[in-house]
C-alpha cells in the first residue's frame, strides 16, 4: 500500500464497480451512501487513533502501551477500512450513473418507434459515413433538448445516436429541428451471420443490419471489426448505454431544419473537430483509397473507411490493435517529438511541455477513447515527473489512468477496449521483464536490445490479452508474436511519415513526394499483414 497506493486504490475501485453490478436491484443509492460513510468514518477514526498513539500523546498509559505494541495491526485495520471506502465509493458512482432525472430520454421511449419532431444539438464530428440503399448515411452524437408530443413540445434530455441520409456535412454545435423516427437501441442479442473465415458478412434481420455496423460496435475495441460474433455474444443496447447513449434517431436531409451554428459549443472541441475533419479530408483526397483509410485510422482513430479485406488481414495475423490509437501510437509520437526537439537543441523543460501539449491535442483528435486516454495520462505523468525531478512508478501511472477514465464513466470497466488496453500494458510491465531474463544473452547487446526485448514485449502482450480475445472473439492468433516484430517498426515509420504529411501535405510542391512515401509505408504493412494472415495455423477459431 505504501509503495503503490494508487495501484491498490484502482484495484479496489474496479472491484467495487464489478460487485455492485451484480447486487440485487433492491440495493439503492441511499444504502450504498450509508455504507460508504461508515467505512470512511471508521478509516478516519482508526487512522487518527493510530497517529495519536504513535506521537506519544495518548492520555491513558494502558492505551498507549497497547498502541505501541501493535501499531502495525492498527494501521492495517485503517487501511482495510480505507480500501473498503474506495470500493463502496466506486459502487456509489456506478449506481449514480444509472439514475436519471424524470425528463431523461430513457424514461420517455418505449420499445416501439416514435415518429415525431426532435430538437437537439450535434455533439461530435461525423463518426461514420456509409452507403445505405444507394445513399450516404452519416452518423453523429446528438444531444436531445425536446421532443414533440402531439401539438406540444416536451423538454427531454439525453444523448442519442443520429443517422442522417444526406450528402451534406453537419458540424459540432449545430442546433437542429429533426423530423424522423426515434427509438431505444435494440435490446435483443445481435446475430450476425459469419462466413467460413469468420468474417461478419450480413445479419438475418434487415432492421438489425440497419442499426448494427462494425465500426459503431467496435469503435472502442482495439481488435475491431472482422471478428466473428456468435448468437448471444453482443447486446447493442448495453453497448450504447455504457456510453450514455439511450436513443437512436433516423432521418433524411429534407426533414432537417438548421436553427443555428455553434450552439453552446466548447470552443476547444469546436476547433479540434474542425481541424480533425480538415486533416481527414486531406488524407482521403490526396492519398490512395486503402493507404488513406489506414492513415486515417492510425492518426485520427477513424476506421470507418478501412476496406473489409484489410480488416480481415490485420485481424487474422493478430495486429488489429495497431488500428486503434493507444499507448503504442502515443508513445511512438512522443518519442518522435522528443528526438525532433533535441535535434533543434530545445531546452529539456520546453521540450517536455510542448510534448505534453501535443499529446493532449493528439488524444482530442482521436476523440479521447479509453485506450487513448490511458496512454495520454501515463505519458503526461511521466513528463511531469521528469519536470519535477521525480521518478514516476509505472504501476501508479497506469492506476491513475484507470481511475481517471472510470471516475468519468464507471461503465467503461465493462468496455472490451478498456479491458484489452489495460491488460496489454500490465502484461508488458510484469511479464516482459521475466521473459527477457529467460532468453537474453550476456554477450550481445544489439541482439538483446533490438530482437529479444521486442520479442519479450510481443509475447507478454499476446499471452496477457489472449484469454480476453478468445472469450470475446473466439479466435487465437499465435502468429501475432512474430508479426508484431515486423509490423510495429513499419508502423513507427508510417506514423512519422503520416504526421509529416499532415503538416506539409497541403503544399503542392511537397504533396507528391509525401503521398508516395506514405503509400510505400502503408503497402509494406499491408503486404506483411497479408503474408502472416495467410500462414497455415497462424490463426484459428474456437
């Protein structure tokens, strides 16, 4: 507890969320509040008595003697009440996140579609833009303000997912009046039909197909689309509600009236999303289709344009995680920035501060998904420690990242992307050194540094995440251990060249060279993925 307090707190915080989910519905907010208060007071009282006795100011000799004989036991009791307080507080946050006011959208909708008018504000950039029955279906997050009920408007609050058949782009902060259908997300389990190689090809229900797209479902899952789902594996309503989305709206362009732009918008998010959209357009307009889609995924976290066959190749060779911005991407970008600042002989403190600012901006461009937030918090803590001359314990920094994410949204503990992200980094922290000690040689530094150490990291990450991947996606990819050794270095080159393209690709004289260089990097990665995906026994389904 003394060496890694945040790690212990994070463990019990997560346990509190998991346990309360399985408690009976009769357990209310008030019950957990009382329990939390009791634990906090008990921890404070026992801890205060222990501190009072240790200072030698106890008024009663027998009490002082008892305390002097058993200070460790008192301290342990205080710590027990402290971690119980943490668990009960986490449970309190989880219960509170499921309590909504009377005018919330979750209380207003039933299981049937409601065709009506809705007033609300777009709260995201375009998340997907997909062909749908010959038209373009664009999806956004939509904050509902009011719903028309007969001839009156009723105040209703809550977050929805809106899909608009339109060629027009809407922006963050646009306030709209929409005429369309609104309903709760489907609660039944999705039943996608799988092809022989395990790819999701279609569903057995047109209505489900209209609601279920791979990008929507796996946008926060590091191993993304292309995985086979079996009957009963996925509940779409639960998935959306974990992100506080409680309604799905469908409409067309001619049923929308734009009331205003930038309505109650956050100026930082507004300009971040505007820059993101411009960068995405620059990539897709100037790069070849497949290479542009790949760069959009690894630089902006947008996998919606990635062709199906590439998703399948990355999935089958066990490197789909490179498509979701995470610690790997953030760490590589931070390292590249430090080398760049060192090249220009910038002062260390200035270099660290600029790196922190850029990494935070990079996370916002990637829409601050759990894996990005985890990596960003860890990198920021590392550089703050260097600025202060302190050594940051990596376990505590991982714990801080987990607490930061779960305090914002306790439901993220059940998010597959959250689980894979943290299990992967913890496996690397604790297993990789063990594997390296077993295989390293004392004679050759180069082999240890550039071959055996990456192999140990790849093996540790694969072993750590494999149980989750098997449980959720029914696939085993032993070839991933080797594939990562070659694809990750190529990804580093692609990330750097991609960042240079984002900075200078708008210049006509530089665009041609940068497009060719990035296309070459991407094609190397595609070739490696196809090769490893095609190896016999490289992957198999369970």
